[in-house]
């Protein structure tokens, strides 16, 4: 088995128009992590990780009150992997507008293009 792993997470946003072709862009955020991976076998640990995801994405809901708790059968059917991150890198471009050329180079874009994308 080769436990080395690379994991990427990416989010994209709006297209960013420009009056210069090479300045057209888009909003994005990305991170790449490198490390080692293992299968989580212990049911208590697996339950904690899965509950952590439920809490993150459905934090307003309460287990045992708003929804049924995770069952042993569901734990048996679900694979959970843990990554020990050795290093990572990220990149982000989340500005509101792409760079625009000077008015003496080419006319500015009409504002309609900024609402369109």
C-alpha cells in the first residue's frame, strides 16, 4: 500500500470581464494538501468525524432532536479516510473586477458586462 496522497479543494465564483483579452479572469480559491492517508476503522472515531461534517454543514440542527443519530449500520456502510497533512499550498483570486486597460488603449467596458457575469 502507498499511503501518500494529494487532495485538492476548489471553489469558483463569477467570471470577470475585461476590455483586454488577456486580463479576462474568474474568481477562484484553491488549496492542495500533501500527506499520508489512512482508513478510519474505529467506529467511535469514525462517528466523531462524520458528526463533525454534520455539525459543519447543518450546525443549526441537533442530533437526537432534529434528526436521528448515526447508526452502527450506517458506520459499517461508510468509509472514512483521515489525511495527516505534511504540507499544503493555496491560491486565491477573489477580486470584484478584472484589470482593465487604459481609456486611451481601448474604450472601457459598458457597466452591463459587470452585472451580466
